[in-house]
């Protein structure tokens, strides 16, 4: 198994696109750090950190707005490089994937040679640094790639798994977050070796049966998982970092309109619809709240998703009147099913019969979505948009959507 993980991906892409940023401490974001270059990490800057704190740690830190279309494009190119070595590739995020190369050694050499060839091609053809871990299991390969960072290669030899694992901190195990790590530390468990030596009944008592059993197995490198090539996403979502903005209804509706447009388009492109809509609102001090609703029928319509997401977000804001400013909005759709011919078109809580599937108004909305998708497929995403979104006040639009909003606003003529 190989685990390939692009290094400081968002920040590395920004340095690739703008060579003047190379070697300098940069962060993607504004009010909140979404990603930091290794030059910034040397000062203690980390993702999720408030921008003010990051600037205090690194006065020379330069913030960049982010180019999410380029992140997706370059991430896809890296995955294509990986697939040149084996068809058994499992992409688990925009910037990392597992590979099973057992069947590729007769073509490309032993696994370490394959890993080095991948790193060289990604560097030469795409211009990005990538770390790779090589091991006998997915769990161990991922830990090896973390140890390899930045821009390195770590091979865990057969028979040397425990010697490699046991000195490492428990936080390197996939799934051990700050809360679990703190609970383990309170019991004197700080390394993976400590974890492996802890009786399983005690771990169950400390962390719960499922988590205790899982961590006990991983600490001993028991991981039978294989590559999931046809893994189906359990949800589709998108988010927008806002810096720090007043939580006005206009900002909420405009931002969620852009996000819903992106999510709904991806659902329709994948032939899916979903019943559960979830909205996350992050306030000024990085505290987040979520609100969700499960509908009686699955939807993938842009306007319906926008209406529901906006109502959920406004509900969350009404529940927290002491939080007047927000730094992030996110929307996701889960409980996915195969797309129906006609979708539920009701905004949240509105029982208007004329908008139900099969009615003239409901069918018109579905037709509009299909027409928008067809035009974008032929002419690009910027060719057309929904009036309620693209004609909003450009000043309220998040930076990653502003180019489209300016192109579609009245100041550039009528489209």
C-alpha cells in the first residue's frame, strides 16, 4: 500500500501560481487560516487559527484569497499520475489517495521505486511537492506519509512495523483527534506503543467499545482494509470562508446561494439527490453550530436547496443573538439516492401545492436547472447563473465567487 499526500496543498498551489510567494510564509484565508505554507508553519501558524493570532506569531505572514478551481484542477492531475501506475487508486480527499501497487511491481519495480517515480513525476509534470508512505497496510502507509512530510518518502519494511510504530505519538493514528488524545494522555497513553500495551477492556471503558476496539487494532497494525475504487460519497458539500463579516440576511442568502448552486450542480452531474440538508455556521471565535432537516423526498434543485439552507442558517443565527459576526458558511446534502425525474421543490416549511413535483411550477424549476447545466457544460460555468445569486450586491459576495458576480452584474452590461 502507498499513501500519497500533497504537502501544504493550498499554499503550495498558490506558490506555484505566483512564484514570488515561494520561500515566503503565506496563508490561504483571511479572518481564519485555511492552510499555511511550511515557512509559516515554522512560526506555529496552523489551519483553523484566527488570522489575528497567525499575524501575531508571524508578522511577515502574507494572506492570499485562494483559488479553489485551480486546487481542484491540479488535484485531479495528480490523481491521473497515480492511475498511470495502478488502477487501484482510492481518492480520499482533494489532495491525498491510497494506492495498491502489488500488481504493478512487474512493470514499475518494487513499491519504493514506484513511490519515488510518483514523487518525481508530480514534481516535474505538475510542480508540486508530495510525500509518500509505503507499508503493508493502509493505516501504516498513511502514518508513514505523515512522518515523511514535508516532501519526503518513508518505507516501513516488512517485519519492522512495530519498531516503526511504537515510538510515534498517538495523534498520528487516523481518527485520534484532540479530545481522544487528551483522554488517552490522562491515562498515561502518549505513544502508539503505550496504546498497544493498554488492555483492550480499559480502552473500551475509556473511549467506548467501537473506538477502543479500533484503536487497539490499529496500534498493533491490524488493518484488513483494501482499496475502495467504487466508493460512493455519503454526502456532497461546499463551504465559503468569509473572513469576519456581519451576519446579515443578505450575506447569508447570497453566500449560501453560491454554495447551493455548486452542490446542486454536483448532485445533478452525479445523478443523485439527497434528503438531509445540513448547514454549518462558524462564528467569530471559531465556535460552530449546525442545523439540519430531513425532507420527505430527495432534492437536487438549486433554488430549493438555497431556500432551505438560508432558512436553516437564519435559524442558527436567531438562536445565537450574541454572535453578530460569522467567519464561515457551509452546506451539505446527505442521505443520497438515485435522482428522480422530478424533484421536491418546496422551500423549508412551505406547503404550497403549486410547487410540488409534477405541477407546472415544479416542472419549470427542474427544466431551468437542466438548461443551466447544459449551457455550463458547453460554454463553462461562468456563462450563466441564477439571477437571485449573480445580481446580488458584489460587495457581499465571498471572494472565491466574486469574479463570477462581477461578470454577471449590471455594471458589465446585460448578459
